[in-house]
C-alpha cells in the first residue's frame, strides 16, 4: 500500500472591503491607462496568485514592519494578507511604489 500525504484542506480566501476596492481601482486604472485586456490580465494574475494563499500552510513572507501580515508580490503590486485557522484574508493590494505604512494604517 502506498503512503498517502495528509494535506490540509484549502482555506477559503476572504477579501476585505479595502482589498475589493483596491481591485476595482487597479482595474479602472489599467483600463484607462492601457486597455480592457491589460486590466483584465492584471486582475487575473492577482487572482491566480492569491488563490495559492489558501493552499499553502505558510504562503508569502512575513512582513517585519506590519505584524500579523504576510505578503506576496504580484508585480507591480504587493498583496498583503493574514492567515487564520479558518481562512486567508486579503487585507490590501498596493502598488509597490506607494507608501505602504500610510496605506496599511489600521490593517495590522
């Protein structure tokens, strides 16, 4: 008999209201600055990468400056999230050239 790996089940991904607004703002910006296809592609890339958050026990990197938050880079954006026993919560999606401390106030 082959040994089986007991992988933990995927955690659901919960998008905070600010993260949902970030997604809308990102899409609008790229739709205006580039094209609808580019805007759709950026959101698709963010979606694919954030889906991985719920599948790995310790995804992304811890962020020393923002306790309790982890991050993954989805160039040119950084996805900030936290992992709880029940779910993975996306807190914010911020362009890497923006001021993280100011935009993350009240999140960590």
